[in-house]
C-alpha cells in the first residue's frame, strides 16, 4: 500500500489516487515452483514488472516459495488471492559467486607466491648462517639449474 509522506495526511485524495492506481495495475502471473513441490502451475497477483523466466518469491499457504514465472497475464482476477513478494536477482547472485571464485583463485596464487618468497628468504638466511645449508643450496642449484634463493 502507498503511504503518504505528508505529515497532515488524513485520507487525502493523493493517497486515494495512488492506492487506486496500485489496485488497477495489479495483474496475475502463472508460476511453477522450482523445487517441484507442489507440482503444477499456480497464479499469483503482482504489480511488479515481470517477464517469463523471472525467478520470484511467492507468498503461499505453505510459506514463502521460490518459483519461475511461466506466463504474465495482464489481467486481474478476484480468484487469485496470494501475492508475488519480489523478484530474485539471479544475475547478481551469479556475479557474486563468480567474484567469490575469482577471489579464491587470487588468494591461492598469493599464498603460493608468499610461500615461495618465505622459503627463498629463509634459505638465504640459513645459508648465510649455516655452511651445511649453503652447501645443500649449491648442490641443488648444480643439479637442477634452479636457485632456491630467488
């Protein structure tokens, strides 16, 4: 329902017109529930701008249920009593999941580089303090051509 922002509203004409506009803009949509229960196609009232394929939350006798819009019926029906609550923003959710996956990959790469750097720095320190470690580092470099301290 529309709530007038006027501090002196007393059932003003502006509010009456807005309420009437909302009531006349109500249409129905046909949905099928995503989890398949209950099965079948059901109609719900809405004043949202919906299209086929939208994922919505519906207020049902079993509580809130997620459904897919299968048809938009640009007519109101007195037989339909329950409402679509809102649209689920699947694209925003997919973007959030993609960002999370990318962040995990970046973190893994950073961890790998930090570990390599720590090992290199520690070997430099140990090789400077321990002749046996310095000798092992040199043998490794001679055998592999790789410097552990880089």
